[in-house]
């Protein structure tokens, strides 16, 4: 596996740090590093790469506007010192965003998401299979979601279930309900697969939060959520993997 990438970052220290991190990952190949975002636009008109590390706040042009200009779009990881700028990434199909100062651990998690998109795992019959985090991987303890004009940090252990409503999701916790403008699938991809399972087009549940299971519904507190025909088999297999037998 080889992933070609470029950096567009006007801050020398941040750019140098990304270059050092890239050198630590054997399958990452740094093609070029840009301090001038306008020069990177010219480069991308003539060249293709797999991955773009893109700063959001730059003097000549923002990373968001740069991404809207280029026609041949690689996968993108946003970098920013300000969490409010990362909100704009939800309207674009970015893989992840990194808040400065960027740690190596967080960098590696973002790069792994790119690797999974570019090189999905194969099933035994040779079909491609996109996988979320498994029990053998390092899983995050929280997610950031867009709530109005801010990013809200939600601990995974606090999530009871997630409800999808068209282009919105409602994250239910014991303390609050957070309404976020994003698609259910995008949030689902951020959740560790050993802790959360989709049971319906409109519902993702936390295994830890389930109080009771019936053939066509699960109970979380006083709430009963339906298990649809589409997800019933997957849900049954998920539960049985946890050594819980369903009649």
C-alpha cells in the first residue's frame, strides 16, 4: 500500500511537524509541501495525489475555498488551530480534521481512516468490505459533532442511541439531546463497531445502553426502538458475537 500526499500549510512549524509525522508512516509518500496555497492549486491542476493535508485558515485563501476551486479532489484531512473553522468541513466530504497542536496518535488515526477508504479490506470471496474500528484497533473515547455554530464533544460512553431525521441526527444521552446537521452514515463511520450497531435506517444504538432485546425491538430505559428487517440479521450476528443468544 502506498498513499501519495501533499501538505498545504502556511505555518512553518505546523508544516514541519506534519512532514515529520508523514516520515514515520511507511505507506505515506510526501510528494510536495506547500506554504503558498495558490501554488498548490496550480500543482493539483496538473497532478493527482491520494491525500491532501490542508490548513483551513491561510492569508491568501482559506482551505475551504481552495477545496471548492480544485476539480481533481484528493481525500482531505483538514488542519486548524480553531475548532470553529472545522465546522465547514462537514459540508464537504473530508475524511477528518486535526486540531492543532496535532499529536502523533491523533494524526495516525486520521491517516488510518484514509487508508481504509483507499484500500478497503477484502472478504473471503474477494468482495471489498469497508470496516469501521474493530475491537483490535485503538478506539476513540469521544466524538465532536456540529451543534449549531459550535462543536460539541460527546463521550461515547454517554451515548444511549442516535436518531436520524433526514439531514440531521439527534444524539441521545442521559444528560441531553444534541441535534447535529450531518448524515447518519457520516456519524456511523466515526463510531467504533464493537460498541455501536445500526438497527434501523433511523437508529443506531449503544450495546452498553440496551436494557432488553426482543425480536423486533430493543429497550433503552423507557424507550423502545424498532429493529427493521434490513438490519435484523446484522444485529442478531452482532449480539451473538458478544455471546448473547437470541431466541
